[in-house]
């Protein structure tokens, strides 16, 4: 993750959810208050993605607004699949992802209703 020099003075904390991957920074003192930015690259396997989600809940500060981007390696809703395959999001993973979105206050701006479909579906 690269941050322009003019913004580094606003970084109050930073970290990685997994070793050298899934990096995040938290800014303070910028217009709008505290802001967290996370660069997420999720594993392909559901069980590993669940572990990542659990670590996100433990490690990401919840006292700021979050922007998460990256490759989540999942399709949350069947209608967002770009083609049919038998690989669906497991119930445990769907519930855990719902917790992450709720606790961190995350909204997916590219939801199902008429959105562009840039989702990974194996």
C-alpha cells in the first residue's frame, strides 16, 4: 500500500491483518474525522477467508470510517455471479462477512440492483 508523502503525517496507526498482506492504515486530522483504509486480498478457500474475516474483526479499529478495497475472492449474492458454477458462499462465511460489515459499518456500493458485476466466481 502506498500513501503520498503529504498524507503520511495524518497516519495514526497501521498494520497488516496477515503477515505482509491485507494492509491497513488509519488517518486522523483530515476533513471528516478518522478514516481507515484497508487493502484486502482474500484467499481463494472459504475456510481461509473466514479466518481473515475473524482477524479483521479483531485487528481493525472500529472507531473510524472504513474504506476497504481489494480482491475479496467471493461473490456474496447469487444474482451477482457472472456465470453459473457450483461454488457458493458457505453459510458460515456469509454470516461472518455480515458481522464484519455490521461492526465496521461497511456498505457495498456495488450491490446487486443493476450494478456492474465485477465479482470473482471461480
